[in-house]
C-alpha cells in the first residue's frame, strides 16, 4: 500500500478497499479471473479423490464405445498393432560371462525355455504370450489398468502347463474394488501401501462384480502380496493410485460423433425413401376416397400411389394434389465436421489422424512427418508396457526357472547378468525402403551405427539374423550357388579358385 492508498483508506476505508481490489485484479493472471465468458474451471482434488467418483463411469463408457463405435475399435486395434504387434514384445536374453562377453550358449538355453513357456503362459492355456500381451495392452489402454497374479511353484488345484512352474492369472481391473478404503490399514481403492506409499499388497474380489453367474451381495476379497501381482496402470498425475482410460479426455467428443453420424444416417435413409403425401383441397372440392377392407374386416381409407418407370398416374380425386417429402440430408458439412472432430480425438489419444480415420491423403512429406510423430507416441506407450509388464514377467520367469532347477547356468556365467535382456516391440515401418536402406548402410560404413542396430530397426533379433545368414551362406557355397548377398565371391572367390588350380607352367 503506497502513500496515496493509505491517505484514501484513512479518509474512506471503503474506497481504499475498492482501490486495492481493483489493483489486485489488474495484476492477476487473466486466465485466473472468473468472468462472464470465462468460467475458469479448476481441479483441486487429489488424483485418487477425482478417480474415486468418476473412474468407474469413465471405464464403462470406454468399454461401451469399444463395443459399438467403429472408430474406437479401430483406434485400439491400431494401438495393439503398434505397441505390442503380432509377435508380441520380443525378448533377447543377454547373459554375460566373467569377461563381459555375451554367453551365447546360456542365452540360447534361456531363449528355448522362454519360447516353450510363451506357448501357454496363462492359467487357461488358451492364449499364447503374444495374444496375452495384446489383450493386456488393450485392457490397459481402454480400462486404464490391467492385473495379473503370479503363480509360482506348487499351487492348490492347479497344474502348470510347461517345464518352468510359473503361470499368470489374468484379471480385469474390476477385481480390484474402488470402494475398498481403510486409512487405518493404508488401503486406498483396494491397494495397500506403507507410510512411504510403497505397495504392499492388493485386496482382490474372488469373483467378477459384473458376472451374472454366482452373483452374491457380499464382498468376498483375498489379499495378494505385491511381489505376486502385476499392475499396469495408465497414470497422469504424481501419486495416482489407479489408472484412468486413455479416452478419458475425448469420451464426450466420440459420443457426439457417433450420435451425429447416426442422425445423419437416419436422415439419409428417410430422404432416400421417396416419401409422398396427398394434399387435399377445400371441403367443397373434396371427395371421399373409396374405402377398402383391412385384415380385421374394418374399412380403411389408406391409399397408395404405385411408382414405376415411365408411369402415368391419373387416379387423383377432385381437390387432391400429390406432394413429395424433400430432404437436404445428409448435410454437405458432415465430412468436414467429422474430420475436425477426429483430429481432436487423434490429438488426445497419442495416435495419428490418418491412422484413426484410415485416410492417407496429403503429400509424402506430410505423411512421413505424421508417421514419425505418431511413432513417438507409440514408442512411449511401448516402453511403458515393457516397464510395467514385459520386463517383470521375463524376470519372474528366469527367477523361477533358476529356483526350480530347470535352468542351470554354467560356471563361467556372471550371475549378476542373468536377467539382462533387450526388449523390442514393433518398429516404425520404412516409407521409402530404398532411401532408408541406403541411409543405414552409410551409417554402418561410417561407424555411426552397427549391424545389430540395423537389425533391430527392422524388427529382427541380431543373433537370429546372423545364424540365419550363416546357415544360408554355408548352404549356398556347398551347392555352388553364387549370390550378390555373399560378398566373399566378389573379393575372395576368384582368387581362391585360381589359387586352387595348378599353374599351367607347372603342368608343363
């Protein structure tokens, strides 16, 4: 308060207060002021409090749209393809020996056991690992989270389907009740945490709350320790306990698109029906039409006008005229409105507009830029999935394989590196294979990349690629086949062949 403000306040306290209020309003952020045109809505609740009330509604809406909305189904389909892919997340074991080199023999043993386990990794035995990962990924992004219980060793009334006694029990997030809260025990929304917010366990329902089979009003739960549970959650705030659907910010927009398209579709059907009506004149001119007998024997005055190509109709009564119901639907602005809304949906779901609409128009540069930016979003989700799910599953598998004695490491293996591995999901496809192949070739030749990096950029396992190439080259040489892919023939083949032949002078 300056000297003038103090003088005014001394003479007129009300005027001084209004002066200070006006100065405060001038100095405040414009966006923080509540005006007639700016409501300045705020979110002051914690993440858990916000989700406590709204999460189940958001999840239910997202599931319904995935069932009925073609665009939403397509979005999740494409996210499955780009985050996990058809073959699932590839795992390349990288155990080391004491010298720091990759122990190829032990890595091959792990890979063989992992491949055998991947055929039936979950309790039902119906899904392969790739199928399981795609289903978990879809549940995670659509519902906001997914769960799995880790079954180790001997389990009552259950038999493992592979050598390694380790299996996953997949669970929808509904098994983790939102309403289970107990501050005295550190339980928030079914998850138990200690004083440092470290998860200690999960309180799971013994049956799905939405199941019509064996429904019970009682809440029957079981406690599962944290080291026997996998919980992958889509979080947006620090300290958030549970996950929220990927579509949480675009649910209203997607529902509006569906409703609008449905209205236009119905309007187009009505417009295409060629509906007519009969206009009647004054009562003086009007003549009652002859009635016909209905199914119940009662007279009916319904009339119909036959429509045929080239017809001439002369059946109007005095005072009647025929009119047609005209419609300007569908609107010429349907596509532009829909595309505008879908651009906003794509922006809120980490997916490209062209991918969401399956409409690939525009220049080569624009399409490539969109693909590159979309791939960044896919890569982020992919790394999230690997961190939350794939790495934990693989490490639990290796641990159980060692504990059960199925996997016995050789003496020269560095045990600190037993769990080391490279995880790889789908990579960005090449738009112009010729240009990109030449670019990679130049990077390798200049030393800025290696062959393993190129193989992974193509979605291949470097060690598998080398073994395949070696077998192919050896087979071709044994059969006397020469291909440009084997540079040996270009640099050494002729020299070796000439060297193997006896010298003509020596023969003489």
